[in-house]
C-alpha cells in the first residue's frame, strides 16, 4: 500500500494493482489548495487493473486526474456514475450497487459496500448517484477502502459479510465541527471504533494532511487516533505521504 495523498492509495497484491479516488490536481475544484504534493507521480504508477471511485465529490472524483488515465483504463464506480465517465470518452466503466462485486482480469475482486455519506456535483444532482466504500480482494489479502463515511455506517455488517479484512483504509481527517461533519466524516475516535467493528487486523489512516477542508489542526488526527486506539495502537500502519508499506505474505 502506497499513500499518494488524501484518499488516493495504490494497493498492490498478487500482481494486481488498484488505485483509489485519484486526485493529482493542485486544487479541489479550482479553490481549495493542495498542501502536500502527490507522493507518487501518475507516470510512475504501475499498470492498473482498476481505478475505484467512492463517490462524486470533487476531492474524490477529480476530473483532470481521471481524464489523464485515458479510455483504456478500467474504472469501477457506484451506480449512476457511469454516464459521467462515458460522456468524457471513458467507456471502460463498471457500475455497482451496494454488495455487488466485479472480478478483475488478472485475478482479484472488488465489492462495493455501504457508506454513510451523500453525493452531489452540481446544484441540481443531490443524491442522484450512489456512494460507497470498497472491499478489494487480491493476492490472498483483503483490503477495505472506506472512501468518505460517517459512523456507524455499516462497518459491523461489512465485517460479518466480508470477514477477515487484513487492512482497513480509514479516513481520520475533515471532522470538525462535529455538529456538521459528524454524520458524514469519521473522527479519529470514530475510525478506531470502525476498525473494531470491521474486525480488521490493521488500520491504515488516510484522508488527512493533504487539503485543509475543515476546522481541526492538520497534525491533530493521528494524535487523536493513537489515543483512541488504546491497547490496539500497535495495529496502526502510519504511512507518510509517498510511503509504501510492504506486508509479509
């Protein structure tokens, strides 16, 4: 697993490579400035079996980044988002409902799972497309990528239906103020509980230190996460942007 920044991670296992929510732009929608450059250049990515998109918000579905992959790239998206891709000449797109899955050509499987969030890209398309997280199975390992979500979402159900998650890639930033962000974004304390609900072996924090989207200090999320994990603090895999974690088989 390589953290490229925000919710963009490169997951590689058993010869399969999946990229999550790619954003390489310097700004979100031309407004919110990027504070940390991408940890891995797009030109340095390996051939990708799939690019998965969790939902259509501009910090997770970045149009310039997606267009740069070109029409040969396979995308996996929540139901309703396929037309957005096809209108831009990106025809290789698979749409999934919650709990639906698709097989990857070189082995592995991607399953869309529920999240507690919403979708909107323009003034007139509120919740017209689905959103979610993904369970990625490849190389004998199971990864859970949460995308954007609040708590409690369906973490316990995901852990029961798709057990033995090795790595939970969970957002820990963009959570203040809680009265507004609580229903849609995990706090570090929520992420610790979600990790336990999933029954995962390892927690990989993401969705912090790249864009200043909300009110908390940029360096606060990992400190609160360590405190919330308590005796499980050694189960955190704390990646720096650009860092790769190599897991033993």
